[in-house]
C-alpha cells in the first residue's frame, strides 16, 4: 500500500536512538522542532525528520498489515506538523466541484458519509486525515492517500458490492473501499461539516458561535500533543484556523445515535445542492 504522503523518503533501519535533547517527551514520544521519535511496543520505532523523511524499525515478526496501519497514522501527522501543514481528523471529498471536509469524534460517521458521497460520484481526497494549505489565499484541501475503511454494517447500509472493497484488516476489523485516489492537486474548501451523535430522532443543524467553532476545530487537530515540542507551530495553526473560519461556512449536524447513514447522506446532499442553487 502506498504511503499517504508523496515526497517522503522511507528507510527501514536496525536501530533508532533516543533524541539527545527533545523539547517534549511523553507518552512514548520525543519531539523537537524537526525530529519526532515514536516508540510503539510490539510494533516498532518511527523517526520523522524535517517533514520529508521517515525511518522505521519494525518489531520482530510484526504483521505487515498491522505495520501499514500504524504507518498511516502517527507518522503522517508528525510529518505534516514538521511541515507546519494544518491537518485534522477528518474526511474530505469533492462533490459537484465543491470541496467538503467532515469532522467529528470517532464513530460520528465521517468515513461512512465520505463513502456514500463517493458512491454518488464524489472524488474522495482522504479519510481520517485532511490537510489544508492556502491556494491563492484561500483554504484548500491537500490530497492525503488514506483509504476509507468501513465496518460490515455500513457496507450493508450502503449496499456496497463486494467487488468494491478489499480484504478485511485483521487489526481493525474493517474493509477498505476502492476509491481510486488519483488527485495530485489541492482543491478549494467550500464547506466545513462537524458531525455529532445525539439521542433523538431528527437530523438537526446549527451554526455554532465563532468561539465554539474555533474550539471544535482545535480539538480535531491530529495529535496536537506533538506541538508541545514544536514552538511556534501551534500559534501558526491558531492563526490559520481563524482565517479558515472567516472564509468557509461551518455547519454542525446532529444525527440520531442509531440513524441510517443513507438518510444522513441524503440530508447533506440536499443541503449542498440547495446551496449551489442559491449562489
């Protein structure tokens, strides 16, 4: 499976020593401005350098699929932080030329919603990690090749054909949806969607107050604890979030705890299409 970021040099080495003078140490992690060392017992040790180099020491007898699962998480976040590229736990796709980023806590339905839009013709840019860069002064989504992984129940709800998925990941229990990641270019971001579940029957929407929007986005920055070892990066991110909220509409969707993903998809699809008609 290809690494989620292009232009990253990956080296498998025998040993990765501790960082000599980390700015931050904690939770099996050592971080300085351009070095981040992460040790995961039983899995391996990862060292990210300067945003473009990844060194890895794999644990003895480690399952390749399990190693790939870890490589698509913490190392990607560290490399993006080293580049000072703001990124979130979010799915992103382009639907009818409109860029949409979907945030929310684990289990809120980000991947399921992205899969539903993909089946309706949307181009998926990433699942789980969405990176943003400025293009012509406006926020744009950067392609990050993290595939959509779905549980069996979602495959049933979306009536996904078995030929559209790859084998089950023995670590996560999820299957990978074949989306054909092909985009190499950033795409303008037009809508921020924050998903929440609640104990009710109706799909509800609102636009939170600006300070709550800021807090919600900050809470979804990937592995923000790394920023304790990168002076100045967090402050830069705060400025970028403020500019993002000035430029892109923010929609919060509260969905029923046990609601059907097709209903959620149809709701957001109608919202996107009605917005286009009003432009």
